[in-house]
């Protein structure tokens, strides 16, 4: 069972988690929990402030977040007797102070310090949840994820080493589960082989949960969040969004990849590989079934299951008349992105040019000069990717036409269709996205 940040945001949220966990004790759950909502953002902001040299401000900015943890602890943990969580909180405060100081002084590599700092969200939430559940009579047992999930050295977006992780997860968790205890661990955080703290990328707690589910061959992976499953579009954009009862793994992967934040893209993989059904459920409506993600799923009647989107996308266009009729152009373009470990989302090509979209533009200043050796380069920020997803989309006649006629008033900058059988993807200006999503949603749902 994975609980997201909003599911552990405040005192009331912890009560809901307790209700969900305690209602399924007979199924022997393992609990993976995210940082309390907004805490990871706050830790990252503190890191940036410290990087600019303002240690005092960086540390001070965390005070309200320490207080949020303390408030939950005061509410649930008995006043008589030792409060194990408060001791942890004091320790975390000291360690964070030390780490932020190191950032200002650059006394360790920044990437390493950044992961160490952002790991405190999950370190604290998992310890707090353990103590709260224990106080309410659940046999909860805290397990430090950094002893279980082993990754490579790519700080900030570390890749798990699956065999090692499987072995450790089984070794540590199976005896606890066997004794009727409920292991509680933080998502998102891991460690490399040298024991240094790493993280799996933003939203990565889903991934941690999937890795643990796969290692234990769990009967189900439950992703508990603040909406009832995966919906026909982001409910924050369109209030008539509905829950999708069943999705195939492929549909879920496309949706997650193209911005349906509710599932982390990589979550799908360990679950698919091990045929573990994934269920996305709502802590506010625990009795609703939510969305089941299964190996296969029936086609929707109109083929379209959901509309995902991702904002803040940059288009890069590379054109080279020199390359007309010659091979190797694409390969050289891709090599540049490989060199800077930058992921391309959508791509469209012609004889002498390539247009592609990037979500992560951290290295764009280095990428562009390299590409300029191949041809003319144009950088165009401020776009959104819209992705219409549904099993059977590629094979159906007339769908592209009805999608585009619904939005004929907007300029489409790029289209990709046919690579996957389940999606139709296009790119428009950021500011047009909410209206386009609402129009498509009204038309198809
Ligand atoms: P958590 O903290 O539980 O991991 P996230 O914020 O990562 O939660 O994901 C849940 C949010 O995803 C929802 O509040 C919703 O606004 C957003 N979302 C975007 N697209 C969709 C979609 N198609 N279906 C459901 N939720 C979506
Ligand atoms: N706390 C991390 C984040 O905000 C991981 C997660 O919530 O899944 O990205
Ligand atoms: Mg999430």
C-alpha cells in the first residue's frame, strides 16, 4: 500500500491512513509512504537558498514543516512515556542544519547533498506514520528504505539495481511479515552501493512501492491518493472528469508518461513484469474501487480512455540542408541527447529536419551549441503536450479527424501518432491547453 503526500498531509489524513491500513491487516500489507505534502518542495527550495549562500534563511524556511510533523506527533503520541518521533525530529533538524551548511560551503558534491536533503521528507513521514500506527495498536515496524533499495550513482534520478534490491527486500521484510508485523518504509529514497542516499526522481514513491511489490510477489499494489483512481482527464482542469474502471498497462504507461501525475511512469514496469495488478484508490473514499491497471483491458466504446497533458514543454527544431539524402543525421542528433542524458518526449521528422520536445531543459545551453554543428537550431519554449490515450486508437478510422476538428481553432505545433497503438499526441501553446482539454473532454466523455 503506497500513500501519497496528500494522504499524510495533516492530522486528519493520518487518521484516514490508519483506517485503510487497519482494515486490511489480514492481507499482510507493507506500507510505503511519501513525504508530507509540500515537504519535498520545501526541502528543495531550502537547498537552493543555501546554494545561494543564505544558510540562515534556508534553515528557517523549514520551520513550518518541522512544526507540521510535530503537530501530528503531539496529536497521536501519548504525552507520558518517551516520544520516539520527537527524538527523530530533533536529530533530523540537526542533520539538515549540517547538510545545508555544507551546501553553502560546497564541502561535498552538490548533487549528493541535494539527495541527502530531500530524503528527509520520507525519512520523517515514515517514522511518524510508524509511531502513529503503533500508538493506535497496529504492529507497525519502521524499515529504512535506504537499506533495501539499492541504486546506481545517478543522484536525483537513480536507477534501482533490481537483483540486489529484490534480495534485500525479501531478506528484511519477509521475516517481519511472517511475524505479523506491518513494515512501514519511506518511498522515493534509496542508497547506492556505497551507502550514500539517492532518490528515484520526483513522484518516485510509486516506483518504490512497485519495486517492493515485485520483490515480494505481492497479490496487489495499491496506490492511495487524493482522487478516485485514474480519471478521464486531470480533475483539476475539468470537473466532469470520471474514474476509469480498468486500464491496460500500456494505456497506464502512456498516461503516466504524458503527465497524468496520479501514477509515476516507472511504477508500471515492475508490476507488469511480475503480473501484479495495480489499484489506484482514494483515501477520502476508501470504499470506492478506483482504477484497476491490468495486463489487458477492453477497448472503450469510443476508443478514448483519457486525456493526459504535460506543461512547460520546449520544442527544439534542427534542420540541415547539408544532410539532404544522406544517412546518419538522426543518429548524430540523438547522440547529443544521449551525451547530456536528456530525454526526448515527442518527435517528428522530415527529410532534412527534426522537431522534438523536451521536458527537462537543464542542459539546453550545452545541447544547443552541439546541435548547431549539425544544422540550424530553433528553441521554442512555452508548449504543452496533449496525449489522447485508448486501446485500439491507432486502428480506428476517423478518430484523428474528430480530435482535430474539435479543436480546429488552435494551432497544432507538432503531431505524433502511430508509434504506439494506444496514443495520439500533439503539442500546442501552454495557454491553450486547459481549453483544449475541456473541449476534447466534452466531446469524448
Ligand atoms: P500523491 O501525492 O498521492 O502521489 P499526486 O499529486 O502525485 O498524488 O497525484 C494525484 C493528482 O494527480 C491528483 O490530485 C490529480 O490532480 C492529478 N492528475 C492528473 N491527471 C490525472 C488523471 N488523469 N486522473 C487522476 N488524477 C490526475
Ligand atoms: N516526495 C517525493 C516528491 O514529492 C516523492 C513522491 O511523493 O512520490 O516528488
Ligand atoms: Mg505522486
